[in-house]
């Protein structure tokens, strides 16, 4: 039960991140937010690693996997998601995350030798049809000025998240969830810190209280808490089982967006959401060992 509770808590934290990011991106440059998020998480995490005195069972070539994991997530993942949330609503972006379990299943089949059944493939196809419908049916609004572009970018973020899940599963054999999360935050700090030095970045000139507190929440609670819980849970169960909990993110996010941001979906968008979630449910099955 502990891995299931950890995953459910991680999904609630990630769902709340969609709401928080919509608020802070209206005030701060996304690159500045992402850099601050990584730095805050690193400052919270590194002393914990030092205090525990963890010893890593490093193997030759692990540095390549560490770099690849950090590049996939948080670096590219957060870049895609940041631009997605600038262009689409939190509700629509969260629905796209429902494709991650099936994408992870395909990745696990290709790289971890976990089997996918015909039912899983059918669920994947149905889910993709729902994503395409939701993207093409998106109507511009104050919360979603360019929904089609935003939804496409969020799907790219899911491809990056799939790479992260598969590599984290590999590294979890030798490194703790805390250590893997620490790798991510340090690499993310370097990546986004360098990005802030480019001409396209804008440093904050004022710090309103609520957005500033939300950035602190994103770094200390979401980045550290959600990734730590998820990585630990992935080390205790198959990738496909752990990824299935991601289906909770759209449900949590739509509810929070309705309560806190006043976002709503039109009838056809609800149908597209149901198609996405229906495809995910259809594609769920207990993976068989090769």
C-alpha cells in the first residue's frame, strides 16, 4: 500500500503544479521560474543526501544515463511544459498527461522487455484519437490563447517524461530515489541557469507575494516531493503499474482548475477527455514478464 499512497500523493502534487504554473507564468518569465524551482529543490535535497551519507554503486557508463535522464526531465520536459501552459489551459494540458502510461508501456516493451497485448495497442490508438480531437477542437480563450500549439507541446513533454521513467527505472537498481531526484535538480539548475544568461531570458524585477510563494512551493514540495515519491514507487513496482496512477492527474487538475482558476471545458472537449481516459483504461493490463 505504501507505493500506491506515494504515487497518489505525487499525482496530487503534480496536478497542483499545473495550477501554480499558470499563476506564476503570468508574472515571471518561465525560465526564471524553472531555474528558481531547481535551485530551491537542490538546496532542500543536497543537505539531506549529505546527512544520509549515501554511497552510490556507480558503474562504468552510468554518467551517460544520468545526463540523458536529466536532459529528458527536468530540462526538455519543463521547457515543453512551460510553453504548453503559456498557450493552453491547465485542464487541457493535464488531459494530455493521460497518454503517459501507454507511452511508458510502449517504451517498457521496447527497452525493458515488458509485454504489450493487443488490448494495450487498441487503448493507445483510442487515447491518441482523443488527444488529436482535444487539440483540434481547442478554442482560443484567455486561459488558452493557442490551444493546439499548447497541447502539441504538452505531448512532446510526455515523450520526454517517458524517457525519464525508463531511465529512472534502470538507475533505481543502484541509486536511491533521493539520489536520482538530486541528479535531476542539479542538472536542471545548471541547464536553466545557463538558459537565463541568454538574450531571450528576463530576470524578475518585482516579486509579488503569492506568485513568489508558489515558486517556493513548486521547488520544495512539487519538485522534491513528487519526483522523490514517484521515483521511489517506480523502484518498487513495474513501470506500467506505476504509470497507471498518472491517470489521476487530469482528474485532480480539472477539479483544481475549476475551483481555483475558473476554467471550464465545452461539451465536445469533455467527450475528447473521456476518449483519452477511456483509451487509457482500455489499455491497462497486468504486464507479463518476457
